[in-house]
């Protein structure tokens, strides 16, 4: 041994060579003293538990097969279910904005209101909802300007 | 009549054969009890082992083969031993129990080294002690220990490394003390 003490390998070897003493397995305290009544009942109940388990597995398989058959029949009779429709709320909101923007489309002063030079064409092309929102704001501003005090 | 192999015993137990169950438990008992006793001490180990057997036979209908049953037994016993250890912190108890058992069987060996080795194992944390017990007592590989205790192989290797490091330090300090005295 070059250094003081043991290496890990030496410790493992020492433990292995003394394992019967260190990890006693044949001491009288370790001897099997037999089953209690609960153990005996548990052992005797094993065949019944196995039968019950098999019955549960078989029942589960039958249920799964029935589910597959039912679904197949439904598809055959009713047809493939339609894909889920779009969510309602955004569609309605979009329709409202479009209806409000119609006022500008029908207005004679449309060209006067919007100066094409000031429009950012990229935004207009790729952000239509933003344009619609701006139109709505302009409508509100016009309504405010149209009030009698002006 | 030859020795009945574990698989035959397993099949007989599935038919509710009490004698086969008794033979199988008798075959496993001392190793399993020794493993649990290293964590908790022999008195608590006896109770844990009895409870584990009861759970084993209540769940026996779910096992695919004998190895599955044995892994279940070790994992259940280990978990119960660790739970009990946490509750009672039986460090001192395990120490005294093992020491008492050793005195009768250490004749002819280097008793001082044996005593130091025993103390080195005893001071280990319960989880490291369990891993070392399976490695030394059962000659399990890290993978087999991982399967039996239901922990990752990396954790097993880490615990073995830590345990050996602790034991190395303990034995070195003991050697220094002896040199000084």
C-alpha cells in the first residue's frame, strides 16, 4: 500500500472476504420461523386472485372491442364527423368591424379621408385587422367632429 | 427427490400451494432479512420482513415470473426499512445489534479490522448501506441493484462511490488513531 489507509478496491475485497460475518445470513435471528395465519390466507387466496384478474382483463378486452365496433358503425352510418367550426367570438367581432368600415367604403369622401402617401403599404397588406381598427377610430373622430359645437 | 427450482415453486404458489410458498420464503429469508437488518437492526427487520411477505403474497397474482416477485420483495422491504429508519433514526440500534451478533462469529479473524469494517458500514447512511449490502452480500451488479431497489443505475453508482469514500476516510482515521496510541 503506497498511501495510508485503504483504497476502494481493498475495502470492497475486505468486505467480500468477511461478508458472512458483516452481513450475517445464518444467525439464528434470521432463520425462517414460518407463516402466520394471515400469510397462509394470502397464499391460499392466490388462485382466486388470478381468476379475478383474468376475468377483469377479459372484460376490459370485450369493452375495448365493443367500443371499436360501436365507433366503426357510427362512422359507417352517420359518416365522418365534420371538422370543428371556427371559434364564434372572433368571427362575430370581425364581422362587426367590417360592417362599421362599410360606412367609409360608401362615403364619397373616402379619397379625402385617406391619403395614400401616408399609408404604410406593408402594414395595409399584411395587417388588415389593424387597418380596420384604425378606420373605426377615425369614424369615432369624425363623429366627434360632426357634433354641433363645431 | 431433487431440489425444486424457483420457477416450479412460483407456479405451485400460483396454485395456492402453501408448502411451496414456505419453501420459497425459506430459500430467500436469511439473505433478505440480513439485507433489511443492515438498515434497521434485527428486531425491526423481523417485523418488516413479515409485513413484506404478506404484501408479496397478496400481490402474487400480478407477478409474471419469479424474478419479478423477488424484485418486488426487495423493493417493498427496502422502502419500508427506509421509512422506518426515517421515523426512528435507528442508527444506534442497528449498530448495537450488529455488533452483538458479530462477537460470536469473529473468532479466528482479525477482529480489530473486522470491527472497524463493521463500524465503517454502520456509520453509512441507510440508503448507502442498502446498496453496499446488496453489492457485497448478494454480489449484485449496479444494474441489478437499481432494478431491485427501483432507483436509477446512476444513483446506485453514486451511492457506492460515496459509501466507499466514507468508509475509506473512516478506516484511515482509525489507522491514524491506532498509530498514535
